[in-house]
């Protein structure tokens, strides 16, 4: 029995067959397995529709954060380095690990 054969109910089943497929609106069906896989992926896992942003007018609101002006760069660097890696602040959702990686840009 070939190593690609599978058993079904005690009997070997040779190469499983998937008939030629075509996209909706196309007249030509394909026998290429890669193209068949793409057609099935498109059918069973469709991409979400793009968000309609046409009703948003004006500028995006800016959030201001008040920071104690007496804090030193050393204190900021130390605070960032002590953050836990797999957590994020709920306000911005930025992972602490990302803050640690970008620390040289945040605190020169």
C-alpha cells in the first residue's frame, strides 16, 4: 500500500478526489489543487467588508494625557522596564512588551 493511501473501514482509499472547481461568475473550472484551495478558502472564510467611514466628519479627537512634569527620564525608563510583558493598559491596549522594545524611542 502506498504511503499516501488512507484506510477507510478497513479498506485502503487511494488519492482522494476533489472535482474541478470554479469561482462564481467564471466560466473556466480549474484542476489545480492550489487554485482549488484558494477558491474554498474564499468561499468558507470570506474577508470582512471594509468599514464605511464616510459619515465621519472633521478631525479625529485627540486624547491628552497629563503627566507630572517633575518625573525624570531615569524614572520613566525604570518604570517601563518593570512592566509585565504579557499585559496591556486598558486605556490604549499597547502591550507592555512593545513599550519595552520602544523604550529607547520613548525615553532617549
